[in-house]
């Protein structure tokens, strides 16, 4: 079957994504509105009946002074990645992006290659001889992921420069932590928590921590905690306007696409988190907390409420997003991994992000620029 690629409307794009069990929140039309420095385009692959069978949100980032673009498909496109004829999807994509002035293409196939259960991750953390999760034998692996990476290399795609020192990819995280919800009761999910997690949930309940949903106006409260978290954990925070833009864009597309949760104790907000939903996939997106009153465990309380709400929505997975694959005790992100492991979920590794240089000279210059940032 021959596939054709064409620009599609936002409504067509959203309808196709809505027909899928899940898709990345970065592959819905509204995500383009979250990124005003990029030009967004919705593309669709159609069969011989002009029925849409795959979609892509492409973000174009211009190079300074010249009309050439980085074309980025974060966690996409939404296609049949295991099709033996992968070229019929990707060849027309490259041709179209080149016609739009792209000098290089970056994409992130939403395909998981390996998974490690919580017990395996816990043992790896405890083993002083194990330094990276990627070196640990996986609990399960998908042989089709290896076939996919071989196909991509044969087609001229290059795996992006690798992970940061903490195990995060240059674009989207390669390693994530996920809690499966499908066909599980809440009691079963909670039984999967480790002893510390269950105890902390009870502590929060006993202390009177209340978790409520906020709205647009509460983003300023969230941001105060987020800025405190950034200073404490030494990362560069996004501006408040980013979260306000995200809220407006995503909820305009779907009122349930983005939620804000606040954990309160005696009238004071101690923790806050955002949650994103597409189909059966729910993401814990951004989290923030104060250093005050940590003994009442607001972070466990807020996550447990979000997990319960995701379960009530019929979600198949609760995704804690990126995690480190570096297991050394000196790694400042190891505590976050331990926190996530306590839920009894799974660490997962995607096949990573891939580049296709359409202009090798500009691609190399861009790589040098990015490496010096």
C-alpha cells in the first residue's frame, strides 16, 4: 500500500490522535501553541482511500539570519513503527521537510526497547559495582526495537549524541519511570508500593494533608514552589508565562488535557504538580515543593491522589517521565529515582532520538553550537 503525506488541519490531526489508545502530549496540535518560538505544522499520512493512518506534529526552529530550519518531531511521529516498509513513512516525510527548508530532522520514536521492574532497579542501586541502569540486564526487552534501530541506521538516520551525564537525552528523556494501571485495582496498586511509600501516604493522611485541583489562577502558587525547587535542586526554571501558555493551549484543545494539583496543610500549599493526559496515557509533568513541613509527606500525598485520579479516568499507565540511568550515590538525581521506584513501577528505555542531516554542513555547525551551550 502506497502512502501519501500531506498537511492536515488541526481537527483532522486531533481526530486521529483521539482514535489511538495513546499518543505523546507533544504530538497533539496544541503543543505547537506551547512553543511560540517554533513554527508548527500538522502532517498526515493517508492510504489509497485518503484515510489518515498516521500523523506528525513538526516544530520548525529557524537558524539565525538564514531561512533554514531544524525540524523537530518530539516523541513522534505517530505511525506504525514496526512496519517492515518503514521507508514508505519516512521517505516522504524527509522530502516534505526538505521542501520546507529544513537542514536537519530530529525525531523521537515512541518505542520502548527495555524495561526493568522495581526490584531489579532497587538491587542495581544497592550494588556498588553497578553504575548505570543501561548496563543491568533488563526484565523484559522488545526485539522489534532492535530491528527498528537497525532499519533507521540503514536508512541513514543517526542516533542523537547520547545522554547527558545524568542519563537524560538532549531532547526528550530516554529513560522514564512508569506505573502500569491497566487491569489493576487501587488496592493492588497500593500493595505494589514499598513500605516507606505506604507509610508516608498514611502519614500525610493522618497529618491532614489535603490534595485539591487548582486552576489557571493557581499557577502563580505553583510557580512560587517551582522557583524554590529550582534554586534548591540547581536547575534553570522555565518562566511563569510558559506554564500559563501551556494551560491555555492544552485546556482549550481539551479541558482535561492538563490538570494542576496542590497539596495543602493548615492552609499552606506545600507541594504542587501538573498532570497531562492523552488517551490512556497520563504524565506527571512538573512537580514543585517547599522544604518546609516535609515531615507531613506532601509529595507522596499529591502523587497518590494523581495516581488515583488517573486510575479513575481509566488510564493504562501513570508516567513519572524522565529519570536518570546513573546509579552512583554521588548523583543528585538518585533520590528522585528511589522515590519513583517506591511505587513498584518499571523503569523503561526508549530507542532514543534520531537525526537525519539534510544539509551535512549546517547539521555539523548546529551540533557544535548545541555542544557549547
